[in-house]
């Protein structure tokens, strides 16, 4: 059995198994299907290796395919580099507001991803008692209540006073998180910390600046290492989508 065929089959198995893992966590999206699709593509590549398709292609076709692969890889590595570089920031003390971005909520409470954000926000709010908090997120079709409502309840249970928590419960995505929450701010020069998971910081900060946040800082929350490949791939696609539709500037230079 050719080496390349074995390699593609192994990749297919890994992709499909990882897709099953992502499916099992109940993230609320269908993104796990991407891993099954990658598994299927890998199996097709294994078949191509079996029939020696590459060696049978004319030289110009090989050159074109190779250039396209290099371009795609270069774009992917560049954008992922920006995302990873944004993982670590230390926000200033006594920010005027924290804006906590919503994520999947369940009947029993926030998802794992959202708990990381809320715990990070609660820690900051306890250490900076003058800072107000905006929890932002509407209700998706697979959610029992608006994300903002579940987020507020979680913070209340953490001991954060209700008068410090403002809610924005109409947004459906990160762009709307920023636009709708911006209207809750008092003053044009307030300092705002954006609380979201490390893998989401780059895009969130880009969208915040596009929404005219004058003085905005990143407050990164951690994320689960086993699910990081899924989150990084999903975030790459999110960055590319937002750039192509004009929501954020080019991701091929640093915004930090």
C-alpha cells in the first residue's frame, strides 16, 4: 500500500473521530460537519494516491494545483498567526465597562465556552468594583432563553451586584454584539474591555473597532485545549467571511 494512501486514510480517520468528539459536546452549531467533510476529502485523496492520479497529470496542471495549494496554505497560516498572536493581553485596571460576548446556553446553564468568558469577567469585576458589565447575546433557535439572560444569572450567582450588569439580548452574532452594545455606553471616551475566548479575540477586536469603540481592550478568557483545533478552524472561516463582506479590515496585517 503506497505511503501517501496510508497517510490520507489515517488523516480521514482522525478527522472523522474528531468530528464525532465535537458533535458529542453539543456546541449548538453544525460545524462538526466540516470535520466529516475533511475526512471524506482525505478518503478521496487516498483513492487518488491508489490510482496514481498525480503522476498522470500533465506538468502545467501540476504547477497550477501546487501554486493554488501554496496560496491557500499561506492565507491560512497568515490568518491563524494573527488569531494566535491575539491570545495574550493584560487589560488595564478599572475599565469603565466589560463587554462579555455571548455563546451557547443550555437549560442547565452556560456552555463550557461561555463559562470561561463569564468566569474571566467575574474575576475582573471582583477586582475592579467600579467597572460595569454588559452581557450581550440574543436567543438562538436552539436555546431555551436569551444568552444575555443566562449570562446575567450566572454572574449574579457569582456575587456580582445586579446594578452593575447591563443586558443586550437582541444580537445574533459578534458584529451585532458590538453594534447593539455600543448603544448602552455612556460617553464617547469610555474604556471598554471585550471579554471573549482567546481564539475569538482577534475578530472581536476588529469588529469592535469597526463599531466605533474609541478605547477598547482585549480581556482574553481561556479555552479548552481539546477543542482548540475546531475553534481555530471555525475562527479562520469567520475572519475570512467578515473580511470578504466588509465587516473587518484585511486580516493580513496586525490590528493590535
